C-alpha cells in the first residue's frame, strides 16, 4: 500500500475522513456492519456498477427506483416508480422501522438531479451511503461528504474534499488540496492536478485533464479528453486541447 494511505476501521461520521477499502459510512451513527440493504435510485448503467460494488461489500439491493418507466434492471429486485412508489413500498415492508440506506445511481451530468433526489430521500428518513471501492485510494486526511462515491481504481489525494453526492469515477485522479463541490461527477480516467476548485453540479468528462489551481465554475461541463488550462466560467461547456468554450452559460 502506498505510504500516506491506510485503512481506517468502519466509522460513522457526517464527513468521512479518508480511507481505502470498502467502507460504508452512515450519518446517523448506525454502524456500517448493521446495514445490509441499500436501495438504488436509477436503473441504468451506473446502477449495475453500484450493485456490483454493494454485492462485493455483502450488501443487498432490495429495490431500484426510477422516475421513468424502466425495464427491471435486475432479476428478483423490485423496480419502483418515483418517490410516491418508494413511499408505498416502504409502507408495505414488514418491518417499516428499519429503513434501507440509499445510493444514487445517476451518472453523466445530472449532479443537480442527484442532489434534489438526495434531499427527497433524506426527507423520507433514508440514510445515504458513502461508497469507496476497495481498489480506490483515499488519503487519510481527505474528506468524503455523505453520499459520495469513489469508484474502481480512483485516487483521492491528501487534503482533498469531495462534496455531497459527488462521484469520483473509475481511475479518476484527484490530486492534493482539490475542493470538489456537491453533485459533481469526475468522469472515468480524468486527472485533476492539485489545488483545483470544482463548483457544485460540474461534470468533468472521461479522460479530461485539469491543470493546477484552475477554478471550474458551478454547473459547467468539461468535455471528454479536454485539457483545461484556464478557469471555466459557471454554466459553460469547454472542449478540446487546450480547452475552449463550446457553450457559454
Ligand atoms: C462536451 C459534451 C458534453 C458535449 O455534448 P453535446 O453538447 O451533446 O455536443 P455535441 O455532440 O452536439 O457536439 C457539439 C460540437 O462539439 C464537439 N465536441 C463534442 N464533444 C467534444 C469533446 N469531448 N472534445 C472535442 N470536441 C467535442 C463536436 O464534435 C461538435 O463539433 P461541431 O459542432 O464542430 O460538429 C460531450 O461531447 C462530452 O464530451 N461528454 C462527456 C461524456 C463522458 O465523458 N462521459 C463519461 C460517462 S461516465
């Protein structure tokens, strides 16, 4: 294991100090080992990624919820339509006092949707789960906010903060002192050099590179493969090498 990284025991913090390994942390103080059920919101590709990870952690997905009519993504797993369907399903459960945790299986540039759905699920009293794939490396002093996901082979370096419901996707690298906002998606294989500020709702496409100390404004998109060499205005899209404005706010 690389120096500076270590495995913490399973803890129950509101903000999760860095760790490697497959730990699940819950806000309400319930010990991770006591959690077995996690409902997934979203029934497309990302739900398969998360279900595989949860299954690896020994956790069960009893239901998948989606706002749209979708084909059941998993045999034997209930598919539920929207928040009203979820409420009815929770009411029908034999032991309604035990609430499942939730994970948001919504990828792409839908970070604001993730945050809105998280608010609805929080209101229902479901605890969010924070997921770190066992092959990911998270520095001991990094902080992962609730509902964030650090997926296969990703790196989160020292003094990084990852915001609520943000995704650090497969093999992405977030280097020292980066501040990642809420509802952010750092795509597969993207590289964020040090001291970068990423606003809420940002989507950084696969394989993009962002140079040190850049600020990426809220709700902006960095195209796949872009090399960002200067600040990105809020709400805009940049693409190419070096990255140029494709769409202003
Ligand atoms: C940047 C992006 C969001 C733009 O999507 P869009 O608005 O639908 O853009 P379009 O496909 O209509 O393309 C518009 C123009 O931008 C160009 N373009 C789009 N994406 C580009 C990219 N990543 N790099 C360079 N040019 C790009 C297109 O060639 C097109 O150019 P043209 O007008 O000269 O023909 C998208 O292409 C992208 O890169 N998404 C990231 C996907 C990803 O990484 N997913 C990971 C999932 S886990």
